[in-house]
C-alpha cells in the first residue's frame, strides 16, 4: 500500500472522527441546555413559588423556605453524581447521558402540574420537594457525563473550545429559563399590573418538549473511543467510586475547589441576581427577567470565545484572569445595579465577563484532572460537591446576610472572596501526568 493511499485513509478517518466529535458535542451540550433550563427555572420563579407553596405573613420567611428547597436539589446532587457517574464509567457515557435527561425532563414537567398549598395543603410543598430532589439527582450526573463524553471525542488542539460549549449552552438554557419566566410574567399580566397566579407553570411545562428533542439527539450518538477501548481491553474500573477516593483524593479535592468557585459565580451572578433585583432592588418582574436574559445570553457567546483563548494561552492563565476579575469588578458592578433598567443591564453584563472566563477555564480543567477509568464518576461527584457548597448555600446565605446586616453589597463581597479562593487553588495545582490520559496547561 502506497504512502499516498495510507495518508488518504488517515485523512478520511480524521474527517469521520471530527464529524462524530461535532455530533457528539451537539448532543451532549443540548442535554446540558435542558438540564440547566429545568434546574434554573425554579430560581427565576422562586418569588412566585414562595407564595404558592410556602404562604406566610413574613415574605422573607416564605422566600427562604423556597430557597431551602432550591438548595435541597444541590444536596442531592452528589448522590446523583456517584450514581450516574458510576454508570458512565462502568456501562458507558451514553447510557448515563440518556438517563439524566429523561429524569430531569419528567421532574420539571411534574412541577408545572403540582397543586398549590391552597388546594391540597401541606402535600403541595412535599410534592415540590420530591420533584426538586429528582431534579438535583439528575443534574448531579449530567455534567460529569457530558464533560467526559465531549473531552474524549474532542481534538486535543480544540479541546477547550469543544468543552466550552457545555457551559455555553447551559447559559442559553438559563437565559431561556429567565426569558420564559419574564415572558410568562408579561404575557399573563392583568390590567392591574399583577401577573396571573398560574403563569409560573408555563416555563416548567416547556420541559417536556425539550426533553423529547434531546432524547432524540442522544439516542443517535455513539460512545467515546476511550470507553470503547477500555471495554475492549477489559480495563474498565470495577469499583470507580472506591478507586477515585483511594487513588486520586488530591485531584478530587482540586476539582471540588474549581467547582466551588465556578458554582458560586454561577448561582450568585446568574440565578440569585434575579431574586436580588426583584426582592432587594424592587425591580419589576418582567424587567428582571429580560435583564438577566440579556446578560446570560452575552455570557453564552463569550464562553466559546474564551474557550478558544484557553486553547491558545492555557486554562490556568484564563482562570487567573477570571479570579482577578471577580476581585476587581464585583463591587463596582453591584453598586450600579438598581439605578435604572439600562444601568442594571450594563452592570450585569460587565460582571458576566469573569463569570464567562471561569466557565471556559473550569470546564476544561474538570475532565483533565482525572484519568478515563474514573473520569465520569470523579467529575460528576466533585462538581456536585462544589455545587452543594457553592450553589446551594449562596442564595440562602446572601438573602440571610442582607436581611441581618442590612447591606445590599453582600453578593459582591461573596464573589470577591471566591475569587481569592480560586487564586489559592491555582497556586496548589501540580503538573498533570500525560501517561494517565491527563494534561492541562
């Protein structure tokens, strides 16, 4: 066989692999869109849900009860991470990706159909808690499976770019959740300016058609070459959870810290900020929805740009820029919010820049910190644990501190502190071992 023929066959194989990589990335990323739409829409509708499921004479108590249920989903996430992560490492990334999208789509749709406290009493919040727990359980396995899947298909020179589509479409999911919440509030607004009591259900019911579309895409993908090779060689981990904890505790700890900072930025800067604008700054619900929609949409387009930047300069330098941005920009941005509708949009867009840098750098780092044998389990569990502390507690802590200290700049201080934590974590980062299928820069 001539060298020209061999070269031609190799080119064909590379083209096939690249086409499959793009298809795999699209399917995995769209599922993450669904996960984050379904998971975040609760936060954007929290103010209304608090009155429907947790009625109280004290509005702060009602809101804190609603946010506690929001936080419950994060507490459940590590269990989902271990469950679906183990499935991904033992039986295939594709199996895990299919299971997570079915579960969260059904749970989101169910929330939209729940009776309220006035209709069935205490049963209403119990059913809400159960559905929210199912959402958290599913979300715990999505990120690890999606990130592992894309990492193992993506070409090395464009890996950060491909992985950046996970948080990018996640932001589109959050943007659609914010936009749908704002649209429903505006569309079903009565002559008195009050939104219909059932308008909050519309964003949740959208979970069903989105789930069906994602399921169709994921049924048509193949599992990753790394998993196929491990299965063929008989080198799959028989106990990925135990192997992860006993062999890679340091890598798991660093992954947790990256996730902690990333999730604080995510849920403080893109989810809690909607509650903050509505309940602290007293902005109209429709204005809040569209303000967050514009800012998060900007983030969705910025993240792939910063992903390409990470492929050029390295994820570590990208994260240095991110954490420095949190420290320098958070206070002035939150100082500008609430002065006017236009000023709030500008302030939130500026605050989104370090957030977008964080997404691009962090999602590249997650799967690189662990070898293929335990990658799905490790990323799912480590990311979920960071989400528990960073995502679950941030809205509750910010709400409580603002109420107790009467200081509306609390969210800015939280973001500045996490920026410092991120820089410390980078200082503790050691060089990866390429022999184990890991490398980062």
